[in-house]
C-alpha cells in the first residue's frame, strides 16, 4: 500500500486542507492527523496551491525516429517536472503514428517509463501525406484508446478528406486537432510572420489568412458533420473571431494557445536567432495581447505546449533552413503564472481549467483533470505561487536545448507532481 499525505495545501487556491492519497486514489480531505497516516510520505504544502496535474494536448516526443532530440523517457521526465501527469504525443515521428500497432507501442513505452501517461495522437492521414485517411477506427479501438488525431506539422488541407475524417471520428467521439495553415497561401519557404519585419529581414512570411482561412473552413466542416475540431496553437486575432462565432453557434470547436504565443513576439527575430523559429510563427505584441485576453475570457479553451525538441545541428543553420519549434513542458506553468495569474487576469482555479480539466475533457481522457475530491485519482501538482525561478537551459531534463526562455525569471513554480499518488518530480528533478 502506498500512502501520500499533503498537509496544509490551498486547494485550487481557494480553501486550505490536508489531502490523503492511498493506493493512487484520494481517500480523505480535511484536517488529517499526521499520526493516523502511518508510513505515509508527507508533503508539507503550507503556502502552496494544489491543482489537478496538468495535461498537455500537444507534445512532440520524437520517439520513434529522432531519439537524439528526445525520447519517451526524457520527454516524460520534462513533463513530470513541469507538473504534468499526461501528455499527448504528436504523430509526426518516424515512422508516423498511423496504425494501432504504432499507437500502442508509444502508449506501452510511456507506461514502462511510468512518469506520465503518454497518450498517442494518431495521424489523420497515412504518413502525414495528406492523401489517404489513417486507420482511425482501429487506433480508437486499440489498447491506446486514441481519441485525438492530428497531422500536426502539416495542415490537413484537402477539404473533402477533412470532411470524411470528421465524419469518421464522430463514431468514437474523437477530435481532430488541426494545424491550421493553408499551404497554398503560405508557400513552402515561409518561416516567420508576414509583415513589416519579414520584409525588412528578407524572410518569406505567412499571411494571417493562411491560418484564418483554414480555421473558418474547419468551423464550417464541424457544422456540416458534427465532428469535433480542435484548433491547435491558435495565433491570430482573426482566428479568434472565427472561434468566437463558432462557440456562439454552439459548434463543436475548441482551441489551444501555446505559452510562447502568449508571451514571445515577432520582434525577437531581429537577431535571426533560430531558437525563436516556430510554426506558427511568433506574432506582433498586439496579437499576443489578444491571445491572453481570449484565454482569460474562455474563447481559447486550453494552454498546450507544442514542446518541440530539436538537436542543435538542426537549429544551427541560416534562419530559413533551421528546424521549427521550441521546448515548453518545463516552463509552461511559469509562463502562465507570470502572465495570467500574477497579472490578475486568471485565478488558480482558471489555471486548473485551462491546463488540466479542459484538455482532459477535449481528449476524452479518463482519470486526469479531475476535481480534487475523495474517490478521484491522485494526479496532482503542488505549485508555489510566490517562488521565482530563473530558467537555465542546461538544467533541463529534455534531451534538447532549444529553450527560448533561457535566462528569464518567472514567479510561480512547480514544487511536486503526483501520478496516481506517487511523487514523480520535486523542484525540477525526478523524485
Ligand atoms: O514549430 C513547430 N514544430 N511546429 C510544428 O507544427 C511542428 C513542430 C515540430 O514537430 O518540430
């Protein structure tokens, strides 16, 4: 029998209580006598906030195929120290996760590592080629119970194929997470936000309409099919307008924003530093402000990291040739705390909603993102709202170092993460 006792925590930042987790399940909440919890691991949570552990709808773990950049073990470790109990591993591995066998292998490997539940995302199309639909139903019925499907890294741009895929996933209540970017509008060389700066830097840009046209089309396909569309890494005000319209109509459309699109802006590209090269690109500061407002008002449902590890030799190129993506799992809470909570825009209960409850609901993931109540699984995170930490890329548990937050200080830090009652990480290291 394993027992963990958390003493004096502020549940969702709202009321103070002790929490006893026995064999992975919350057994008691209230004033608990330490002496009565014999043999328990005791976590002193005085001054700390207890939340349901985070669920990341958008993680790149690179295994199989690019284990030099990340593995299921190193990515799981980064997730655990970041406060996560579950991550959705994107399908753009080598080979692509497009069959039940491959999905089950990712899931099984995650269970073997045992730091977070690694839930495979199935690709929408075979080999991400955008031509033939993957084995969606078989992946859904497999042991990995795939519910989230995405060609992330690429847009499902064929409208008829997207329509068929949406019809298909309604059979098992799946969701399609779309990388909204019309390739015809963007062009293969696009690598930053299209605007005054892209012209000055001589870098081909993406127009906002490349994202917005696909978001609008997919909203209409959700309306036509009843299939659930999730807008991955939303980045423009025009997309937010469309999502607001869809929600006002009651359509099955949800959206995520990344910590980097909330905080980092296109002017960082002035120095051509490839750590800031990401897809969709960093946007102007007024866009980031609109994204923060949309997260606070519920237009955007969740924060998802788009954790995208890359080895240095894939980043150390001319800007146009470098890989897209940045790390995110270990720093997400710090960014959200600093920008959204310390600024007074959101409460800790709101953080629980956008980083845990809603992501689990969207993915139909059981056992995570649950209320802190007796009988619920002990998937929990303890946050110190007043601890300030300076990000040091060399201290990361990720295998890669493409960390855009290096040297920045955030107030609000993960102190401990619990997976089914077992402490997986404490203060930035594995337990
Ligand atoms: O920046 C990104 N990196 N955006 C994506 O859509 C894919 C990701 C990756 O796999 O590196």
